[in-house]
C-alpha cells in the first residue's frame, strides 16, 4: 500500500514554536518508525463491532435485571425465614386446609421442560456473542452410543454457513466401543461480557417423582393397595413399649431361616405358635409397614424350604410358618411389636422398571454384599448356583420300547434299551461335570457381578437377577401377647 492510498488520510500540523510545549528529556532522537524507549509497542484501537457492542449492552441490562430479581428473592427469603421462626415460637395459630391432589408427573415434566428451555436460551445468547470469533476444530477419537452413530447435528456459525459435527463428552454414560470424530469449538477471541456461567445439568437418576411432590404418599406394590385396612385396637403415641434385642434372644431365641424370618428349631415348648417370628431391620427394607397395624412388603432374592417341610417333627400337621406370625421392627436400638402378619399371596418378581425406579441403590448394595458373603447359608449358595448356572437338560431317550410300537420286537427293544442306558450314563456324567464347574463358579461370584445382574436384560446370558416381593398383611394385633412380653421384660432391669 503506497502513501497515496485514498483510504488513509494524514493531517500535517506544524505547531508554533512560540508555544511552550514540554519535551521529554529522555527522547534524544526522533524515530517515527522505531520503537518506544520504554519498550511499549505502538497500539492502534480497532473500532469494535456495533452488533457486538449492542449485544454486550443488552446482556448487561439483562444482568442488572437478574440482579434486581435476586435481591427481591433474598428479601422474600428473609421474610419467609422470619415467618418460620415466628411459627416455631407459636407466634400465631395455623389452620391447615385439606390436601389437594397434585399432578406429580405434570409437575416433573414442567420442571424438566423449564430447565431445557433455560439452557436453550443461554446457548442462543452465548452463540450470538461468539459468532464473530474464529473457530478451530479439533478431531478427537471418542466413543458414542449406537443410536447416535452416523447422525450429524447442524449448527450455524453466524455467517450463513453451516457446520456439521457431533460433540460427545468423555463422561457420556451411553458411550460404547464405537470410534468417531467429534468437533470441539475453541474460541480464539475475547471472552464475552458478562462471562459465561456454568451450565446447569439435571441428573434424572438423582431425581424422582416422589421427591418433587410434598404431599405424595409413599409408593407401595399394587397388591397392598387392594387389601382392606386393619381395624383392630392398637396403642398410639408414646405408650408403645419397645423391646431389647437381648430380651428377644433370651425368650424367643431362634436362628435366621430366611431374610427377616426367625425359626425356633430347638425341641421343647415354645412361646410362639408356629415357632416363627419376624425380626426386621427397616434400613434394608424400604417397603415395610409404616406403623403397627399397616400392611407392607419385604424383599428377598431366593427362597428357603418351608420350616414345616424341613422340620415336620417340631410343628403340628396343620401349622403354617407364614400365617399369623408376630413381627418386630427395629426402631433405634430396640424393637417394636407391629402385630401378627400373614403372607396371603404368593410372591411376585420385580421387573426391571421397579428394580431401577423403586429399589434404592443402598438396598441393592446390601443384597450384593449379603449374597456374596463368606458366611452365607448353604441354601443361598444353591440358589445362586441354580440361577446363574442352570443344570443341563436331558435330551436322550426316555423309553426302551418303540414309541409307536404295536408289536414287541425283542431285537429292536434290546437296541433301544442299550441306547437309553448310554444316554442316561452320558447325562449323569454331564451332571457331575456341571456340579464341579457350577460350584467353582458360584464360589467366585463377587459383589459387582450381583450389581451388574440387577441391571442386566431379562434375556441376557448370564441371566439377570430380580428380587421378589413377600407381601405382609396385618391380620391381628394380639394385646394378650403384647402384655405378656411387656410384663416379662419389666421383671428384668437390664432390659429397661
């Protein structure tokens, strides 16, 4: 570019030497094309984009508006805190109106939709500010889920052209073994004003419909909702006596027969009719009855043989170990008598939706640890072995004679008999091999294997593991039984 370029205008101005101008004594030489003595380079202010300035001003105005709204919310918060403190000090009487039905699903959908809309608006604002900056694409090999392979979302760069790339984060929970290039925008220009705020991520796995509703009742299995409520008399308030664990051990005894069920298998007289009683920890049973006299359910992974089948000599012929059984639930460090319960319906298996949405993670952790403990009972080990490593099926011959024979042929019958004996022998040998391998594999089952089986598909191999419901219907609250054990405990000071 020459000095005659019409786009450059120079105004030559010669100051009068009669005016008194201060000069820098350090500047000994005149060097218009040189560098400054202090090492600072010449700077030329570049006029900013009018569009960018307008966007910045708009954002600043919106920020001021948001700050005003935050101040208003703070005032409301302080006022609400003052009201709550006054309410706790009995500042005024409170009249509670009947609860109103709330559409929980709709509330949850509205909350999620609002969060998505907020993120979209924030992206639009920041995209418009960054549109004038340079964009650099970097290709990185990362995994993407199968349903996103081959799809390329369309994003505009602000200049009328379109950029096509897929952006996947390394922490994507759906990432698989597929490789793909994805684009990552690197802004080379200045940061916008105000600076970006961190994106709000809504974790659906940490939210539930019940947590979003204040008056939503605790979820229960469907069968429990069909049972009529127990109408017997039960002490209320603090008048209910609690029982020390050592007292139950001394007067009832018994050993764990199945999860939560104690069975008194020692010979001699017993205080319990069916020699069974429930002794349950609510930390690992989230669906127990909410209070004495209510219905509930407990979870189990496998079933043991019924006590009346294994110990028929200790029970009456017409006794049932799962009917009219006293239940004690731990509250703090002691136990409360909830009533007598019966299992009036055969157990149902939980499906994958109920296992995922209704069973808390700490309950799954408990079952994974219990099923892989070195002290587990033999019937639990057998249940694991038969579930994960089922025995082979017999596919050999079942009859020594022809299936559609109308006459007896001695020679043919001998051949078929030999084949049947050979097939049975091969099957017995395969059972021996299966028993050795299955026992070894079962002994190697770890906690993570059980946790993975809880989330595995039903048709997978190895098969998925689902828990079972054991429905508990309150059928009686025995006041005479309650008074008797209260009197026994009151005689021993160590249990007070």
